[in-house]
C-alpha cells in the first residue's frame, strides 16, 4: 500500500466539501491518538461524510483506488481500534457528522438514529419521550452508537438489559462493495435465513461500516433503590447475588464489586467521597434496583433483602441509600475507581470475563499468583460480578519506576492475567474489544476455530482489506 | 453429483454401526417426506451419529467423497427444509440419537443439551429443577433443539421471551471442514470480534451442523392468568395491547388474535370446545399473564386491565378464566385453529410478519384485496399480533375442487400475500423459515443485499455445498 493519490484526495474533497474533508494537521491531531494516549497514528485525510449516501460514495472511490479506511466514532475505545497506523496511508473516516436521531417510535419503544449520535444524546432523546436507553458507560459523553455497536459495548446495566447486541433492534451498514444493508425497521419475527446484521455487532468495523442503528428502549426509571453491602469474600458477594435474584428478579439492575483497596483509593484521591459503611471490607458490593412508573417502590424490597443477607451471615454490613444524593454518592465511588487509580500512578489494565460461577475463584486466586510471580505488584479487581466480568488492574511495585517496570514486565503480567481467564473458560476481552492492542493476545490465546470463522467472514465481505486494517485479526493488514 | 459410492457407504456403516446406519427403505420412509406431506424425497442412507465426534467423522468422510448431507431433527418443519431431494443422492443425517440433556446449571439458569433433544423433553427437564424453558409451539413433541435453533423458532411466548436467538446462550457446531466450534459455555460479556455462533441461528443447516445447544432458562411459572377479549377490529386489539403493556409490563406473555370465523370453526369441528363469550366478535384476543414464585398474583391485575378496556370502549366483551381448566380451554381454542381448518379442507398457508404497528392494516386490507382478485376465497388471519406475525390462511372458494384450485391459483395467491407483507416492510417468513418451499419466493421478493450476504457466508463456510443442498438459497445445490 502507498499514500492515497492526489487524484483520490481531490475526488473525496469534491464529494464531501469543506465540512467533510480536511488534511489540516491541527484539525486531525486529536483524532490520531487513542483515548488512553498509548497509540499514535497518522492519516492522509479526515473524511466526515454527512449521510449514508456519502459514506457509500467514499467507499466506492476508495475501493476503486485500493485505499484503506480507518473508521472512527467518538474515539473513546479502550483498545485503539479507531486509531490509524503510523504510515499515514490510511484515510480516517469519522461518522461524527452523522448525528441525527432519525425517529423515536414511542409505542414500539424504538429509536432510529445515525451511527454518529453520541450515547448521552441518545439518553436525553429517549428520556424526553418518557423512555430510556439503558446502556451506559463512562465514555457516554463521547462514545457514538456506531462505536458501541461495533464493540458490542457493555457497561453497568448488562445484568438486566444485556450488551449492545441485546439492545440493537436494527442496523444500517455500508458494505465494502458500496452497497447498503438496510435492516433498520425491526421485525419481531423474521426468518429468512441467518440474520446478517448480527455479523456487524462487535465486528470492530472490519466487516462493514455501521451508519444507522435502531435501539430498543425501555420505560424510564421512576424510582430506584441503591444499597451497599460489605462481605468477606467474592464468593460471599456471588452468594448474595444468587440469594437476591429470586426475590428481586427483574428489578435488579446493578451489582458491582470492589475491594477495600479501591474504596480507600477513592476516599483518599477523589474529593467529597467517604466510606459508606464503617466495616472495612474486605469486599464491598453496590446494588441497584430500578422500577418504572406503575411498578412497586423497590426500596422496601431491597431493604428486606439486605437485612436477610446480614441475618444469614452472608454480609457483615449493609446500608440503603436514604436519598438520591446518597445513591449518587455510592455510584460516584464506583465510577471513580479508575480516576483514583490514575491519581496514584500507571497500571496495567485488563478487562476479562469468566463464567459467572467462576468469577470468585478468579478474583481469589489470580492476585496471589501474580504477587508470587511478580513480587510487589498490586492487583485490583473490581466491576461487574454479576456478568462474570471484572476490570483487573495491576500496579507496578511501590518504589519502582512505574513506566519502566511496565515496559519490562507488562506483557508477561497481561499474559498471565489472560491465560488464567482462558483456563477458566473465559475471555481476554469482556467488553472493550480487541482493537489494535489485543490482537497479538487474541492470536495467541483465542480459539482457532472461532478466529478462523471471523477470518472467513472478513475474506468474504472485504476481500481487499479496505476496512480498519490492523484491527482485530492478526492477519488483517 | 452422483449416488454416494459403495465405498463411502461401507465406511459410514463401519463408523456408525447398525444403530447409526441404515439403507432400509421401511426404516427411512417416515423421514423422507415433510411434516405437511407435500414434499417427498429419497436418500441413499440414513445416518444417525450418537456423538459430536461421530458427526465430525461423517462430515470428514463425506467431504472427502464429495457427498451431500440433508440434516434432520424432528422432521416437524413447515417448509420442508429437512427433506432431501428426489434424486436419492443425498445422505440423510439425523441428530435424533443425540438426545441427552448434558447438564443443567440452576444458579446460572442454563441447560446444556444435545441438538437432538426434543423440545418437550427439554421442558420437562427444566421443570424438574424448578425452572422453565419458555419457548413452546405446536410441534413440541417432535421438534428438536437443533432444528429450533436452525429455524430460529418462535411460538406463542415470543412477546416476552423472544425467539430462539434470544434463548440460545451457547452452541456447538460441526463445520463443513469437520472442525467443531465449541461455544457451549456462555459468557455474559465476550468481545473478541463478532459472535460466530449467531450465524448458525436461523441458518437452516446450510452453514454448519448444530450438535449442541445451551438454553437460557427462566423461573418456572407459579401462577398464570388467562383472559379473553372481544374487539371490533385488529386496530382495537393492538390498542388494547398498547394500553396493557405499561400496566402489565413483564408479566404479559401471550397476546393472540383470532377472527370470529376461526372461533366458529373450532367450536364446530373440535369436540369439547365452546365460545368463551357471547359477543360474536368480530375479533377475539387471548391474553396470558404469568408470574413466578414470589411475584404477585397476576389475576387481579389482568381483571383490572380487562375492565379498563371495556370502560374505555376498546373492547366490547371480556372474561377472565376462573380456573386452570378454563384457562386450558381458552388456549385449546387458540391451539386448535389449524386443526379445525384441516377438518374443513385444504388451505394455502402463509406465515408472514410486518412491523407491529402495521399488523392491523395488513389484516384489515389484504383479505379484501384477495377476495377482489380471487373471488370466493376465504382468508383467515390469526396468531401473534404482539409480534407483528400472523398465520394467514386462504381457503379456495366453496364448491371448487380445492386441490385443483390450489394447483392453479395457489402460487398467485401466495405471491399476493407475500408482496403485501414486503410492501409494508415485512417478511415472507416470520417463524417457519424458507426451507425448500419458499426459496423461489425469497429469491423473487427478498432483499438482494441481504441474500448476497447469506450467499457469501455459504461460499465461505461450505464452499463445496455439502450441507443441505436445495435449502434456503435459490442457488444452493
């Protein structure tokens, strides 16, 4: 591959106009490094089409010229899947100008939207009609719907509502041959062979360009109840979840675990936070129940459930937020764990999953293995216990030069964390995806049959390798 | 293609043993015609492997020999997708001997099972652990899990629980190259690229052989409330659904519409049935609410909702089943509609879907179009209004020679029914699939981009066309 030709650039400039085409280095700069600032790329131009038809036209021009496209939404991915390589040969295709909510169907509880709509705007548009789009995550002010589909995003409400796959009712996708798969209008039942739109969910843009999304909405939250539990072990936390599920059922929406260390970090580094209970862990759980208009107030049920856990000896302490401000504070603690950790210093961050039943064993054994193999490291596991998914961070030993230590040992630490997950039937990427930064790990540890199927799809749908070279598959560009 | 060679048959016989291999015409006969007795085929042998490893070995032998396989579960499909062609060149591969429930994980609410497990056995195994597999349909005594996955089966509980795709947590699939995709252990979050198991759901066996399924289970039903509504129009029925949804929420599991004619047919032809209300339609709705242990009794809520509909003038009559026997009777009426119709004579049967909001318009306009174009025909639409899916049957004019009339006009009638669905953004197959009998209609009326994607998957995964020739795709064998 070589630089895009001046003729191609001129054609693209003419097609997209000044709002949709630039080669200005200052304008492009913010979009050429990944969210976490670890991966830096270059691009011959930034393309910002304003419509699906313009995306099609871009694809046709690039296909004819043999050019390659790196796709980007909010550039808030955790694995650099939206960052071009350093060669400067790629064209950066941003979907951000396609940011219209096309329609909301209140009866059917659906939102049709351009792929470039930012998650927070989708939240606001839903709430304005008395509904809710329940998927949420830290990057909601930047992440776009197309990126969320392409990484099958998760977040804190997966326990009840599932990942992006469960919330995606329809898709519009521009294919590498310039045609459009229009499956925006969802049918509850439609059995005309396999459902092709499923292929593009989680595909990180290597199979097609998501340009439109139909989201499933749910009734807006009318009441919530947020509580806090202190437990001895992750096994006790899972036992608490299993006891609460039958009595709280569908109302149970959040179940997040954190160790005492994470709480201490937050209280020490995030102004205005304090420990919600006096019992010092060693483990804590945040629980959230929500109810829609017309449903019962969940607070008495949560209070009864928490009391039952104390009585049964599963929890050593518990509290129920007595106000919205208190509920917000509990979530603030959970959401600030990474922020607090960044204030302390760099860490090796992992996002792994295992079957839910094995999550306690993972959390209880892998930190010890790591401190034995890498003396002095400080592991920290927290997150979505109910989904079998924790964010597993490992800080270098105290007193070491953190960046130098990570440069020397980081790959070995990550390899240990990932191998332990795979050995328990788990995944090296629970919700962040593979992108550029995990594709060697996927090649080494992933199931070869599964990777072979993805490779076959790639060869079938994008035989020239136009879309997102360098992303997901080890042999992709 | 030619007949499988004697050498291949000998190898298969040696591999599978006498329980797994036969060429006996009497033994094979029941499996060579489709459920509805319309399509008749032939096979060189019936292969009944007892394990995934045996399926792999069969595939490898057949791939090496260039032989073709027709896959079969319970042979209860509605579109002859499990019937070999008449050439006798295919080998019929039955999954029925693979009929073990491998494990039930009560905590995770999952059942791991062989693909040949019959739906009713899966129901019973779930209930024995206090859980439920909520998908059900008329053929439950024959249909196998592998067939249900391969046709993305629906049924009467889709409103709440979704189709087979939503209830499939894991799959094991033998691919055309003899390798096994093992994704039986589900992870709530697992983002290592697109999810390959999605491709095999609804794929009608043309992309791979489903040998194992992990089902999502739900808490068993502790209480139910079944009611009956009489309304003026399908639009009123949909209005009733939209009014009930916010107040009945997650408890609402069934919402089935039928015209007075269907009720009359049942009462006339099915012994022991009688009309549940005195008001003669013209339209009726069966509503079911269910609740698990620990949830509120749904009967008072349904009673209040039905009363509200009468008060609001949406319904002209309503009743709440006062006993389990009465509830069973209401369902018996719904389930006997096809049986009653068969007693009257042959009909052209269609299974279409449109977006839910357009379902009333479809039901209210298409019958009139048909009787204008084909004077004397008797259309009958009934079924899953809440899913935007009705079974649309058309009987030949009274006094005609029914079979001769259908032979002459059936294709034109079906074409009209399908074109009307597609014109409303709908599907020519809501839940029955394409199989052998609808593939010409799919070719004529389906979205070419979507069909192109399925064709690309087929070429990528089964380049020699070994699996289910003649099924789904117009150019498949």
